[in-house]
């Protein structure tokens, strides 16, 4: 009987700590537009490295592993193709005038409570002139590092393409 009482206390503590970690107020996304990007119809996104994260949960004395993989390029490509952009797998000279190069980078980390947020920045650059058209920056805080990045990229793109 005492064993069940201790398990209940552990579950409550686990849920409480999980709630405290996940209840993070994220900073608002920052968008800096230098030129209108609506005239562009194609995007080229250089290859990015997949991010794999793992964690585990203890449920009724059993450790349950959880793994998540995210590739920022795939997230960006999916979001922009859904908005009507044509995603190019390589730069094509015939379409340079209508192509944006989208660069991805992790630009910061912020400690919050018992966890942290990851900040990402996306640059939109004219393929024809090399001119910076706009940037968007946002942070994310998910269950894993891959989840952080997925949330940050999605927030950054939503802020730019409202």
C-alpha cells in the first residue's frame, strides 16, 4: 500500500516539474523586412543537418525512450511549399530573378526555469543580387532539442508570412 502512495507522489511531482518546464513564455518573433518578397515564386534552401534528440519517461517503473529527428531544411521547404513557393533542389540560372535563397542558423539559447529555449534565424536572400531581403528570428521550447527547433522555425516563418 505504501508503494502505491509513493508512486502517486512521484507521478504528481513528475507532472508538476513537466508543467513548470513546459510553461515558458517565448519571446515574440522578430521580423526585419528590407524588400518585399511577394514577387518571388521560387526558393532554394541549402542542405542542413538533421538534429536528433532523445529523452525518456518513467511510467509505472518502466523507462519509455522517446526520440525525435528534425531537419530544418525539410521544415522550411514544407512550410514555404504550402504557401505556394516552388522549392528548388539546386540553383537554376534560368530562375535567378524569381528565386530566394533561405539560409538557416541557430542564433542563440536562453535559459528558462529548468530548461532552455533555442533561437533560430532565417535569412531570405535574392539569388540574383545576393541582397538581404529580410530576416526572421524566433525561439522554441519543445520536449527535445529537435522539438525546440521545429517550434522556432515554424514560429519564425508564421511571423514573416502572416
